[in-house]
């Protein structure tokens, strides 16, 4: 079976009206979440460094750089917006991808859609397909792909960005296969860079490389006939042997975007179970009128995957703090939340947080699910409190999810100009199918 060809053929047959309404609604909420974290990420100090570097050689003014209010060529716009969307590690996740599905796909589609004056329906259909391709491939080659050290958000994000861009451009089957091939041969991203600025840079590259693949294919640049299933293609080289028929079993029948999870905490998802335990135990301590200083010791029990992804015991900066179980636990106990506001260099150096981290021991327990954690707190009076939480079991209803994402969006967007209407922007995104030209949405971000 030629996997790239089968994907291209299937995608040719999928149109906006073929996608269930509940999936469309989930996509709109995901776009709102992405816009919020991207705008917020644009203000990060590392984002400013990247912007200053790119400005020196950026091309024609084709697409907006979100949160920075300047225009550049669509390749660099997608790179920058991709970086912004992941720099805070606050963007959505997908358990099968073991990563972040929207961050590599939406920057490419927004840049392309704005430049070519495409519609909200066009963007949503292409977005859903881009996420489908990257997550479908991930479920075929993960966890081995991830365990080898590949950053699947970046590697497979290249394919998601290319597939979404190819659909948005209306590429025919032959050109679509080439787009996947061009993006696939540039696919890269290593987990060794976690905790550094290169982690979000990999996502910006996935977005820009995927878009570049589609543009070059449209112009006639050729590539492998099957970059995915070939003997020396993505699946064979980066993954494992698998039944290729399984890849397509649900393609076009169910949608991976329905399984997206929106982050409540601005850190690696594998710290979230520990954070939830800490927040629950903080409530108990508050009820008992016990302060943080009364803690004698803390035991943090986590599964192997959580340790593998977030095992920095003593973070040196705020990026490393997002991959530190002890820091995430300590800051949650002290502050009562783990939003972006607590991941600062000042908190990393906070003496009380350091003291809590020093009292914390981390134990890896194979019997725990990958989304579970147990935290035990012993007080100086001998009392012990413990909490076990599975974040997968915290799934909420759609209305509650929408409400939380809207609140998160409002907190992420800070209006710096008089007349900014955040409520109007939210309404526009949640009614995106009515947008005839994506510039209408983009212009609302220009504040």
C-alpha cells in the first residue's frame, strides 16, 4: 500500500459539510485556545529575541505576526507564530500524538489563509485534516517514535502542517503527495532540547516547513512517491513496523481533533497530575489552617512517562521549571495555581519554593497510569495527607470546556489599545464558519 497516496486520495474526498457539527465546534474552541496562547506567547522575552532576528531578513508583508503587530512573508509568519504558540507550553495536547496538535498546523493555515483571502470554513476543514494526519500517524508509530527521542509534535507536525496547507490550497493528488514528501524529508525535532528555547523553535519550523512543502509542490517541486510508507520513509526510519491498514481504519469516520485536551496549567502536561494533587492538598491544609512552613516532607509518585518527560529536579530558569515535577508541585502549593504568571525567573529563585522542592522526593512507580500521580505530604506534627489524581478522569462536558477556554483566552489577551473588543473577537472565532475572509479575524488581533 502507498500510504501517502491513500492519504491524498482520502483527503480529496473530504469537505467541510462531511465533518460532524460537534467536531466543527471542537475545532472552533481549539482555534480560540490557540489564538490566546499564541498572543500571550508573543510577549515572552525569547519571542522578542526571535522576532528581532527574523526582522533582519523577512520578506514581503503577506501575513501578520500575532501579538507583534507587524507583517512579514507567510513562511516567517508561520515560523514566528508557531514559536509563540508553544513557547509557554500552554497549548493543547493529544495523548496519542504525545504532543501538541494545533501548534504546528494553525500557524501555517492562518498565514496562508490570510494571504490568499480564504474563508473560515476553508481553514477549519484544513485544520481538522492536518490534525487528523499528524495524530493518525502518531498512533501508528508511537510510543516507540517518542521513546527514541523524537519530539513528535515537531516531526509529525511537519506532516500535519503540509497536509493542512495542501488541503487549504486545493492541491491535486500528485501535488499533495509531493507536499507530504517535501515536508517529510525535512521532518525533525529532538526531545533533548526540552526546557530550552529550541523546543518551541522546532514547532515554528514544523509549521513553516510544512507550509513550504505545500507551496513548493504547487510550483512543481517533486519528492518521494511515498515518504510515509516507503522502505526508507518516515514510518520505517522513525517508528516501527505496523499494519498500515490500521492507519486508515477510522480515517474520515471519526476525528482525532475530538480528542484534543486543553491545558489548564502552563507546564508540561505530565506535570499536571502532580499539580492537581498539590492544589487539592493545599485546600486541605488551608482548611486546617496549616501553612507551608509546617510541611516536613513530600513524596511525589509518578509514572515512568511523566518522569521521562519532566525530570528536572532543580530548574535553573522558567522554561526548565515547566519540566520540573518538584517546582510545579511547590509553586502550586504556594500560589494556588499554575498559570503562566507563576512561571517566572523570580519564582525559580524564591526561597520558600526552593525549600519546598528540597523537601520533595520523586519516586517512579510503574503501576501508575501515564496520566496519574500520588502526592503525600507529612506535617511537622506527624500527620500525613495524600492525594491520587488521574488527569484523564477530569474530562469535562463541552459547555464547561468552552467556558474554561473563553476565560483562559480573556486572561491571555491583554488589550493595549483603546477600543479593543475581546468579546467581539471571541464571537467571531466561535462563529468562524461565517467568516468569508480570514483577514476579518486577523485584523481584530491588531491591537
